[in-house]
C-alpha cells in the first residue's frame, strides 16, 4: 500500500510536497522520543503534534509519512520544512482511534516495537 492509496481510500489530505512511498505499518505516538526509538522505516506515523520538530524525527526514522489526526492545524513553517526534506505530512479530521480502525480495515497493522 502507498501513501497515495491511503489518500484515495481514506481521504487523507496531503499538506506538504513529497514523493509517495510504500507504507508497511503504523506507529502511533505523540512523543518524539518514542518515535525515534520505536518507529520503523516505512511506517505511517500518527500524531496530534504539529510543531516543526516532528520533521527531523520523521526524517531520522525514515517514516513513509506523518499523519496529523483530530483536525489539528499544522503551522506553515512545519509544512514548509517537511516539503524541503520530502517528508509527507497528511492530515485528517478523524480522531486517532477512528483512523486506526480504517487503516487496519485497509490491511495495515500496527508496528509492534516489542517484536
């Protein structure tokens, strides 16, 4: 599944400019340290955080894209930084829990850092 597939299937809205990537799992956290320690390359990162520090964390881990949930507004400086580094920022008005159900129904599984 790709980021484009998820945009089309679930209605995620792209905010930054990026090249679409394959998505092979989901990681959910609002703590950047959790993402750096537990997310895997190719994961979709779900968060409500919108500050520009999410971009270097996403780049470090090489996530497929960041999805901002719950209708949170993303500052333009975060979007510009993500576009500069080819990091996908997608958004949805759905709460994280509801989005997870849709992603799971689409065939994506959570990333389990204990595996």
